C-alpha cells in the first residue's frame, strides 16, 4: 500500500456521557486520536462535537477531510443499527428519551454525506478488542466492561452474538440470589457488586451506618463528585479497608459470574476492560481469575484471562472496525 | 418420494445406562421404535445390543436391514466425534474408563459396515428437539435436560455451540454461592438443586435428621432402589411435604439459573426435557417460567418456555438427525 497516496482513512468515535474519543485508522493502525468533552446541551450539539472529533483525529493522523471514507460510532443506549438511531441512553444528553434520535444521519450530514454506522458502545469496544486487540486469536470470547455498570459482549463461533437483541448483559446475571440491590431494581446481580455506580451506593450506605473510609475524602481532593476509577485505585493504594472490601466483593462477584458463563459456554478467552477494569489492570484480572478457577467445571481448560489492549481507546478502535477500518 | 421403494432409512439410538432406545426414521418421520435393557457386562455386549436395537427398530418400521443407510448414537460421557470413541461415561458399563473405547467402529462392524456417527447424549437429544421437535422455529435456544444430572445444549445463530468443547454445562452454573454440594464436589450448582441424584442425597440427609417423607416408601413399593422421576411425581400427588420442598427448590434453581443465561444470551426459546422434566411436564415448565420471569433484564422479551416434544424419544430422534435422517 506504499505509493503516492496514503490511502483512505476511517474514523471511529466512542461517544460517552462525559467525553467523545475519536481514532483515525489507516491500514488497520491507529494514525491519529482526539478527545473532547461531551456537550451537555442536546443532540444537535453532540452531533456537531462528533463531527469536530472526527476532523481533529484526521488532522492528528496527517490526513485531509477528503481522505475520510467512513465513520463508525459506539454510543450508549438502545441502538437501531439499520436506522442509525439512538434512544433510552442512560447518560448521553439529548438521547435519554425512548424516542429514537437519528444520530447517524446528523453526523453524516455534518461531515458532507460520509457513510456512518453506529452500534452500542460496549459491543463496539469488544469488537475492537476482538478484531484488533487482546481477543485477536480467538473465535469464542467474552468481553466484560467494568465501569459505572458492567456490560458485556459475546463472540461465539467467530461472530458477535446478538440473540433476539440485547445479548451480552452479563451485568444482570445473578451471582447472589436475594443479594445486593442492582441499578435495575432487582437483587443480587453481578453489576450490584462490580459496577462502580452500585459500589458507590453501597459505600455511601456503609458510611451512613458509621463505617469509616477515605474514599469520599479522596474524591473531594480529586475534585470529583463521584467515586471514579481513579478514586478507587487511590483508596486501594492507601489500604483503605472499605475500598478493599468492596473491590474484593467485586472480584468475587466477577469470578463467580464468569465461572458460570465459562461452564455454560466453554469460552477460549475473557477480556476485561472498561473504566475500572482498565484502571485496576492485570492485578484485578488475575484476582478475578483466582476467584473463578476453583469454580470451573473443566478446570484444565480455563479461558485465557486478558486485559483490554487498547484501554480507553477500545471503543474508538472498535467503532472504526464497525465502519470497515 | 412415493414409488416402488420406501426409500432409505436411518436409525438413531439413545444409549443410556439403563436402557437403549432406538428409532428408525424415514423421510424425517419416526417409522419404528424399539427399547431394550442395557447389558451390564461390558462394551462388547453393549455394542451388540445396539446392533440388535437397530435391527428391531428397522423391523418395527417395516424395513429391511438392506434399507439401512446410517446409524447415529447419543452416548453419555466424553465423546470424540471424529474418532467415534467414548470415555469417562458416568454410567455406561464398559465405557467408564478415561481410556477411549471405539464404540462407533464396533457398532458399524456389527451392522456390516454401515456408517455410524455418535455424539454426547444430551447434545443429541437437543439436536432432535431443535431439528424435529419443539425447537424447530428457533435459531437461538437452550435445551435443559433435567434427569439424574442437569445437562444442556445451546443452539446459537442456528448452530450447535461447542466452544472449546464441553459447552452447555448449565448444570454447573452457580445459583447459590456456598450452597448445596454438587455431584462434582463444588457447591451451589444448579445440578445440586435440580438433578435427581443430588435431590436424593438431600432427601436421605433430611430423613437422617429426623424429617418425615413418603418418598422412600413409594420407592420401595415401586420396586426401585433410587428416587426415579416416577417416585417424585407420585410423592407430589400425595402432597408429600419434603418432595414438595425439594421440587420447589429445583424449580427455583432452574428459574434463577435460566434467568442469568437469558440475560446473557437473549435466547428465543428454552426447551425443558430429560427424565424429570418430561415426567413433571408443562406444570414444571410453567413454574420454572414463573420463577424466571421476575429476574429477567428485558421482561417483555422472555424466551418461549417449552416442554420437549418427543419426550424420552428425543435422544433417538436426535441421533437419527446426527446420521442425516
């Protein structure tokens, strides 16, 4: 592919509630990246910001707007991939309604008619890790994205598995019947123990009961209003007892849930990513493996337990893959 | 296909530890069946009995041995489908060793060289229900076989899913961490609550602790040495408290385990079969659905909950499908 032209380029965009991360991909390699804050002012401004993030990633990769072949996007919420619409997004301003918004068309228009594809953010991140990252060698793998919630995506027999829609919701598998309350109002789900949102609910509950922790002091010192992954990591470094207990619970819940999935699906690999997964890294993955291993039905064929390779770029890389890059 | 000849015929054989069930299949319809007791005297006698079961099913279907095109078998244990061997069978006399026995070749030889294929008994039964029975309309389904143990098989995107081997072991998913002891020595597995083997262990344990039940009287009156599906059904009819409690536990465990699987895989259908599943029938399936429904993440798209269509013929029909019938 050497020659007078650098060839065409595809841009993937990971559209989050806080930031928009873009990656320009040329010949399957990341050539340029850009990150900007997500506007809080509605769908139109989000679409414009995505257009800007695409342009900046192109420029960072030394490419012209005319080199742009296609754009892919990973977006939180319910996605109609055919229609290119987004609805019921948990945290993206302008897309929280049940009424679908045609984000695909809006971004395409902002970019002069370039083809745009979109899919759910977690599915897209796992697509990135499978096609370009840690999951490359495998045909049967589970991606587990541990962040505010716990999302997942399954590759089975070399294909992303969708079932009758909404497959991969490993966060809502039951690890402890009648256990801790989950974000969806049901009890004992994996996400109730390993999702940062519910971990924070539990921490606040324990503080009210009189238990001590440095978690919220660290949060304030960092200028945060939520227990971010960085706050959890800092508290662990300070040997904070409550942080240790809650992270232990998270690893126990992940080990238990993943053992059940492994016993059912006989996967080759499990890739752990997401905000908290990336921040706590290989130690976290190793400890989850230690929790899982004694629960495996076929202990001599455990899945390879892997950290995501692209970290918080997984989504943008996967979005580029979605668009053919 | 009308004409001077009835066309070729395929025979499927479900090889169990107690009985050998055969079904002759012509033009996708069951034309003849036969059932005989499994010899307890070793692999050679089992192979000969399978040969006899094939011949009797052919005769029952009004066919000649020369009409026989192929034989399929479902066999409990670890199967090498390429080599046609069986090893580590939990309950088939002559095949319990870790050393593989070439059952495929033995049966082929006994039948004058006819092609023989074999696979795991539960996988084969689920293949039968998927291709010819209750699962026909679906591309994503789980078969759950509730008998002495709890086995399973997955059809995903229109293909039987094997993973890296041994996929479908839903019996060894964890429904209650630290809970009742399972047949494999681990705790809290679905099979510990819903497999007849562990249900009997629990019933005997409760009797030792002084609890009352008619289960074992019924067993003796029926001339059994184990709590068969028929014994459980009879005890339920007599409103036996312990039987009721243990069956309630089984339905709770199945509902909980299946909800997790559904949340992960977004299946279209779940087919419940096996000895206990068939014996307790639609009421059992309905109650499992009632346990599962409140635990579903997407409650408005529950899987169709179905009883097996062929009952204890599922395995033989599936074995015929395996052989191309």
